[in-house]
């Protein structure tokens, strides 16, 4: 973890600590107002307590007054509260020893009671009575949420209170007497803590609802469900629900309070399952917890039809399984390295404490107090804050995981192109100078069909780790990522292709030499090969480098493509090491623009066909001409054919371009024949991409069918490289061309992969000797031997021989002497436009 991240985390925990201190001081300042309750012998009062359990529930006040001996004179803390359907009579005798009347209030700390009747008796006569309890209609919110009864006790007066409690559910009702001022403080503190609690929960719920709507992650919806269920349950149990829900809803919730409590458990466990993505992991514990949630949902529904005194004990038993199930789930999921879950685990502590105290109070295990009465509320308040922080940590982790997955290969966990480009963008922002080096395992694609995906990943990792080890101590190779004390300098950007960044500290020319020296280790390292099971694989590498020199505005992806271009250039030249040079190629943006311009030029007939004549030296006539495509760009001027032909092949318009050339060549041939040159031949260059196009011949037939020309006057020139791609397909194409009458020539003979097998088995009509063997015939005995042998072979096979590149009378005489009949070159005429070629034809005279 970086220093900045550690500092941020420290500040966050410091703020959390301050928040906890503030809440602690807040609670301390409220203190416990129940400590001011009137006790026997205090504040000038004597209080006697007694109780009676009416199992029949039919005992009346009159019957009790006539037989007070039934009362058990013990403290109210000794009442054996339970869930049975019975009534409880409580008898309080209050004697005021003060020399003045005192207003006191009797507080009943259980707003869930169905029946609560208070009778004031003086001298065995009923002087006042009051009906409370949630079933009584017409009560105000204060009487429902904080049940109480006001009494005025005169000077040295004794009054008796008979209190009858009857409810199906939890009957445990702490009863305290307060002076009016002390009760007002109790009410004020109660409203203060209720308002704080409700406000925080509503704010948290709304915020996480917004997060759910934005992120579509169900965990936030479950968190909102948990907050809502807690708000509903505590609103009924503690009483503040009367201030936030309509009375009809409160009545419904009170009648189904067990279901409301169970809903809290459902959302608690469902949130834990979703928080840990346990639904996806499907461990045994997760399956058990999921089954437990289903049970709770079923029980919640069934409890709505059961009496509360039956449903409540089942609820408490079910609740006993919640904590162990959640504990097992948390422990198991934490072992799966969910470090972001620490705060969530801590959040359970206040919930467990508060959740344990509430049942203990309701079942009479411990005595009630203001703090204990609100313990669950306070615990939940701490819990939801910690849960919110845990969710934020989880979101951060998922964001980091998403970023990691986006910048690393899923199978090998190696850095990928996105991480490489992100690092390059940062270097751009810092105006750093660097080089992109692409390292390719030679012929890796040829190996893939013979190894499994697992072996592919293993081999990739072996090579990557070997390169990483070599780069580890080379400081001029830049770090792409530093994570968990692991340095990453290498990115995998394609099958068998890796990339590294190299810091430039001097001129480009010096860096080239330094890079070559430093990357020499690759070949020696790869020569060790790799062992995949029983298969030993010999390895070698190719390297392409793009040095960033005055290219600050270019895209990172374009720089990588430049390195790819350098890689291909090095492979073409047989060097295995290529340096991108800007003057040799357009950048990617320019190439795209140029490709668009080429398409526009093609469809607007802005291209031009040049002719270079071919001379029959024996007959002293023009045998024909080779047509050559030219493009004069409106901005860049003359674009070399090698550039735009390659561009056409790369962008998929080469077939359209070739058909345009064939169309123009046929039109020019028709014009030439009409001028009386009946035996004139026109040669057209055909690309390998044309031959591989399934409908090439169909399109050619459609084009030449528009012109009145003898097809024997048309020659298609194929480079030797075309022949090595698909011999069978090429044979079919050539046989079809031959049947049509179109001649086929081998172009640039001797520069590719010529084979006597191809020449002998394919219906060629012509062999064209490449100018590289012709231009030095007067000085190179080796070239002369090759040319002489080629001419002899062609004649023996009945092929027409054409030599190109004749630039002097001496070369012409040598070729003529060895039997070459057709010649082409600048000695006779450079390639010119069609009109100029026609003018040249008209005035041509053989010397």
C-alpha cells in the first residue's frame, strides 16, 4: 500500500474514532433518567409492591379488593413473566411523607401491551381509572408510545394503584414512579434518542437506495430492507413508530410483531450472503444459510396466524441459530481473503450486544433501564454506520477488482494492453520519453493448434516470468504496476506477444544501440526452450521497437501499432529486430485518413493507369505494355504504389481496386486495338488477396464482358508469393483463366518461393525475370548464370520470357544474345499516362 493510501486510511479511522467518542459523550450526557425513579424510602415516599398472577384472566378489581390476601407481597422484579395467556395484577401502595402535595407519574415501559388498566384507590374506594394498551381506541400518540398515568398525592396521603396487564405476547412491563419533572426529562431524552435514531436510519436508507438505483447491486437493496425492517420492528417494540406510521399500520404491525422481528433476521442473513457473494460461491455453509433464510420466510408467514404467546418462543429459539449461522458464514467467507469484510465483522459486535440485552429484559433475566431499553437501538445505530463503511470498502474492493480484471489477463493474471496504455498515458502527462518494445515468440500461432489451453497458459507464464526475471534489475525498463510487493514490467498484449516500456535518457540513435544490447538476453534466454509435459519446445523471439521522438500528441494505441510495424519490418528483413522510423510509414491516424482518401479516389476515378511498353526485340515492334497504377494525392502528392497497395490490402478494398484496374486496362486495350494495334498485349498485376477472394473470377468475367477485346491479349501477372498460399485453389483459378483464354505470367521470378513443381503443373504462359537479376548483368557473373538458366528453362517449357529493368544498350544486347525476346525498362520508356503512351506508340521507331 502506498504512503498516500495509508495516510487516507489512517485519517478515516481517526474520524471514525472521533465519531464513536461523540456518540459516547452523547449517550453519557443523556445518562439514565430511570435512575431518578422513586424508590421506597426515597424522596419522601414509601412504596409497597405486590402482585398477583390471574391464570384465568377473569379476576375483577372488586374481587381483588375484597380478597387482598391473594396478593404476593414481593418486589415487582420477582414477577414470573412468561408467554402464557394470563393476566397480571400489580398493587402499588404510595405514601407521601412530604409536607406538600406531589405530582407523580407512573410509567409503563412496554408500548406493546394489549390491555393496560390503571385503577386509583383511596381508602378502598375507586377514585379514578384509565385504560391504556394498543387495543384501546382514542388514545393520543404520547399515551401509546410512552404509556403513563398521572397522580397527585396529597400531603401525608396514601394512595393505592391496581394495575392489570394482559397480552398475548411479552407481558414483561417495567413500572417506575417519577416526579413530574423527572418524567419530563425522561420523555425529553427519549424523544431525543428516538429522533436521532430515526433520522440517521432514514438518511442511510435513502442514500443506499440511490446507490442501488445507480449500481444495480442487490446488496444495497437488502441493506435498505434491513434498515427498514429494523425501523419497523423497533418502532413497534420501543414505541416511536406511533410518530412515523399511521395508526392502522401500527396496529397491523403490533398484531404481527413476531413476523416483523423475523423480517429483521431475514434481511440480516440475506445481506450477509449477498455482501460476501455467497450465492455465487455455493459453499455448504452458504447453502445451509440460504435454507435457513427460506425457513425464516416461511415462519414469518406462519407466525401471522399463530397466537403471539406461541410464536414468540419459537422466534427466540430461531434467533438462537442466527448468530452461529452468521458466524460460520463470516468465518468461511473471510478465509476466501475478503479483507474488505473486516468492518462488517466488527459491525456485528454492537448488534450482538444490543440484540442479546433486549430478549434478556423481556424475559426478565436482567432489569430494565433507559440505556438497556434502548440498547438494541444504539447497537443498530453503530452497526449500520459500520455496515455502511463496510459497503464502501466492498465497493472500493470491487472497483479495484474490476480494474484489475480489465488490466490483466483472466487465465494468466498477466498485465494486458489496457494496463500498458494506462502507464503510457501517465508517462505522456509527465512529458517522459520512452520506447515501446514488443517481444514476440516466433511462430507461436503455429504452435497453438498442437497444445491445450492450459499448456498455452503455462508456456505464456513461463516465458513471461523468464523475461520479468531478466528485467527485474534493469532500471531503465519501466514498472507498469507495483502491487503487494510485486513489480510488473511486462504486459501480454496478444497470443505469444509481450510488451515493455523503456526509458529514454539520450538521443534516439544511442538508445537504439543500448536497446539492442540489453535485449540480446532474450534470444539466449529463449534458446533454453521450454518443457511442456513430455514436449520440449524450441523458442526464439522477434522484437519491434517504437522510439518516441517528437510524438507527444499521438495515442498510446498508435505507438503500440508502430512497434508492431517495426516487428513486422524486422521479420521481413530477416533480422528479428526492427526499429520504427516515422519517415517510413504513416501513423495510424494518417493511415486511416489515407485509406478513406483512397476509397474516395477509387470511386471518383481520381486514380490513373500508367503504361510501360514491352518491346519484342526480334520483331522490332511493341509487343504490349504493363499497366501500373498511380495516385497523385491532393495533399501528400505522389503516393508510392507499395504504400497504397498495402493499405488497400489491409483495409479490404484491394479486390475493388484490382477490378478497377482490370476495367481500365480492358478499356485502354480496346482503344489501342481500335487504332490498329491488333496484336497488342496488356499485362495486369494481380494480388494474392484477389486470388483468395471466392468471387474473383465471377467479377472479372463481368468486367471484361463489357469490352470487345480478344482475351488472349490480356495477361494477369501473379507474384510468386501467391503460389505458396493455396496451391489447389490457385490451380483451379489458373485453369479457369486458361480456359477463358487469358494468359498468366509469373511476375518477379526468382525473388520468392519459386518451385519447378508449380511451373510445371500450373498453366503459365509467361515468365517475367525480376529486374534485380537484370540490372547488373554486365558486371555480375552470378546474375548472368541465373538469367541464362532461367531463359533456357522457360523456352524448354514453352513459356514466353519477359525481362524487366533494362536501362542500357549493353543489358539489352546480353539478353538478346541469350535468347530473351521481350524486354521492358526505362531504356525504352518510363511508365506514362495513357494519352502520352498512345502518342509514344504513334512515333515509336526501332533503331
